[in-house]
C-alpha cells in the first residue's frame, strides 16, 4: 500500500492536551529491558531501529509525576508524523482483548473442548526448508518421515487428529469459546478452585485466517452493518447444526503455551515479548513498523473506550497479527475479562476509521540527512554508502563505471588509503530507510515482466545492466541504499537491473528483505522509478532476487 508521512506538531494531535500517556512510559521501560538484555526488535521498513529508540528508552527510567510531565517527556523525545495512505484518507483500527474462560484440568460431560500445546511434529518453515510447490504463506508445517508437508487443519484436529498425544492444557465448556480464544490469541483460564492461569500464542498450523463473520455476511446470514462478535455468537448458538461447517471455514488452528498471571493489571506477553498495557498497546504491521515505537491514534467515531468522548491516546506498538496489514492499520488491546470484551465488541461494531501518528525519535531525526537540506555526508555515511559500492556489481553490457552510477561512493575501498571528500553530487542518504517523500509523479502500477522479456533476461539474451546485493543487510541500511541505486540507474538510462534480497536464514538473513523490498516498491519514493518487477529466474537467484525494469527518466525516450 502506497503512503507518505506528514510531520505534525503535538499540539495538532486531536485530544493530546487531555491525554495521560504515563502508562506508555512504563511500557517503554519494559521494552528497554527486553531490547538490551534479551534481543533487539527487528527494524520495520520505515527504518526506525532499536538504536534510534535507545535515548528515549533510557530517558524513560525517570519518574513522571503527572500527565503533564508524561506529555512533556514525549514532546522532548519524539516528533509525530501523520500516516497518509494514498488510496484512502484515514486508517482503520479494531480492538482485541484477553477473554476469561472457565475450564477444567480434565474432560467431563460438560467441559470437553481442549486448548492444545504445540505438537512435536509441527516445525517452522522458511525458504531453506520449504518444499517445492508449498504456498509461501506457510511458516509452519508437519514433519513426517523426514519430509515436510501441510499440517492438518482445524477440522482434522477437532475431529481427533491430536487425540491421545497428551497435548491438552485444559478443557472449556464451549467449542465457540475455544474458537474465539484462537481469534484473540490468548486467554485467562479460571479453574474451579478459583486459581487462574494464562495461555498465550505458541504457534499455528500455518493456514490462512478466514473470518467467519465475512462468510456469514457473504451468505446473507448476518447484516454487515451490525456484525460483531456478539452477533456471530448468537448466530452460532441459533444454528448449532451448522456451526461446525462455519467454524471449519477458518482452517487456521492455534496452539498455546501456559504462563502465570503475574500482574493482574497487565495483559499477556505479546509479540514484543513484554506484557500488554491495557488501552495503551497497539498491534501493528511488523513489516512496516518497529516494536517499541509510540503511536497516537485519534478517532471521532470511536467513543466507547473513553466514556462517550472521541478517542485520542498515545499507544505503543507491542503486537502484530495476520490481519493487521498496512501502515495505518492497528488493533487496540482493551484489557482482560468481560468488560474489556464488551469494549472490544463495541469498537469492532463501529468499524472505526482513525488517524495514526507514529512518533519518530528526535535523536534519529537529528542524524538523518533526509531531514536537513544540503547536509554533507559524514564519514559514517560514506562508509555506509561504500557497502553498496562493494555489493552492486556491473553486469556485462552498458555499465562500465560503477563508481559513476553510485555518485562517487565507490571511493570507499577495503584497503587503506587517503579519504577523498564526498562528491557534491552525492545524494543525501534516504533517512535510514524512513521516507518523507511526497512525490507527485504519476504512480503507475507495477506490472509483471512480459514472459518473453523474462526468458531473455534469464538466458542472457537481454542484458541485466547492473545489480545490487542487499543480502545480509538490515532493513534500515538496505532501504536507502536501494533507493539511491535505483535513482542513479534510472538517471543513467539503464533499463533492467537485478536486486538480490536473499531467500532465508543463510548468512544471518531471516527473509525480511525478501518480504520488505516488494512493499517498498509501493512507497511514493520508489514507485516513479519502477515500471515492472518480477522474481528472477533460478540462475539469477530465484525467489531471493528480483528483475526490475526501470521507468524512463523524465524527458527520456519512451
């Protein structure tokens, strides 16, 4: 989805002066501990890294006595930007919560629907072990007799596929209760003695999530204007003889792990590996956004969470989900229990449009050449550009001088030597992968390459005039380097280039660039540069590379 970002002031955020973001500061402290003591978060395609967030994380260690002090902290540490999707004016938020479910440790006549642990034959899948022909969406599969195959789906499991393997955590009264815990991804289990345990997401079968609400709408069973979790439950209760068929439409099945309820006021540990703060935690598209980044979400139509007033709160990106796709798509964690569930239902019923404002750290903006006019490249920047000089190689054909293509950056050598001053024509680095472009150029759709063209490229009858190897780079490096490579190649009149992203886990790659680069091509700064793109032939890297046809520069031959 194409979008751009517009810088705004905190005073322009609707309701900011009345917000109390102190709970977000507590969440920042938890993110700081995880990112520095356990593992840093992956950088989303906007390019905000944990390193960029560290100054704010460290400053969050102080005490903030009231709402005004908390707001002053964020005003000092961050600058908000408004997300502006190209296709529609606003974003979209829903809500999720942690249900509380009565359970039994063992089955009986009433409680007979289990929550399952992860089975031992469920394995993670990536590009290094994915069987040929398997849908690339699958990140889990079944290992059987040394081979990997699709795991049995919801219907097969509910009909007994896992029976007798000792994987049951607890048993609920209702199959529908279990289903909606799968949708939420976590629950608090209440046992007869009053004790409570928590289950959280551990894995899934890998099948695509299919919304049963949409199925019922499409069949004319429920009115689209009033669909909610409550209306779906009511339909399932009234049509018990058809419930299985509807629930099995969602083939995805979730496995759980057990965890204690350590702090009553906090939610489950989510994708960011810290507990969710009720009303202040947001699930986001993790390919675009980085966990630990603050967001301000404002909505005139969402009034159920703030006593009838329009919603306006600072939140923290702490979770993700398969349905959370796009730069301005969010899912608000409302809390645990029935009251939080009622708030979640009300939010979902309103189908809430919103404005989302990610807050970029001031420390990162101060370092970003994209935020300052006529800024010269530092030594660190020139070294960074040198990486692309060493990774981008000319293909046989028109490109004789790679240094010229890269605007002088090839002067950074791997051998000692006097450091040359950067060329005055060297472009500014593209903001650590974070674009503020508002390019008004025509946004042509990216069509696949014609089959004869792809065959000629694969067989060498049509020249690949340059290539860039991004394999092994982090996204915040790769975004800017790729953008400048394509700009220079387009300006030189090159037509076909190869972009190598890498396939999977080899050499430290987790496949993030393979997923992210096609998304970047939809951003405003990339779209005018590219006419077509297509996965490369096997001899040029296959799924780990892209053939890119560049658009003609303005004024060039058509």
